[in-house]
């Protein structure tokens, strides 16, 4: 699950941060892909959600340590679970509801 979670966090963040000016022809497909991923992730177990949160934190740490961190990716990685699941998450931390 760790490698799947790492790959998923990376892919979603990079699709979400794509430069729309240069990739306009892909925008509709990207939105549909993100919507489908979000729908499928809605059925994840709490343990799987914890794996996704850990993957988001690993991606955040890696981006922070890069020579030229991307501000948009930093934000997306830092808020990945909160933006994907909403209530019950603050940034990538589960909160009591």
C-alpha cells in the first residue's frame, strides 16, 4: 500500500498543479481523472487513509528538501488529506470530529 499511496499522492498533486496555460487541452481529462480518483478514495478504510496521509507527509518532506521547492506542490502536499476528505482532517492529520 505504501508505494500505491506514494504514487497516488504524487500524481494527484502534479495534475492539480499543472500549468493550465500550457496544458489546456488536457484540463478536462485531468478534472475527470481527479473526480474519479476522489470518488474511489471515498471508500477507503481508516487504515488506508492513514497510509495516504503518511504518503502526503513524505511527499511534503521531499519537496521541502529540494533545491527549488514548488510552492504550489508544498501547499497541495501539506493539505492533501484535508482537501480530499474534508471534515475529520486538518492538513494531513486526523482530528476528532
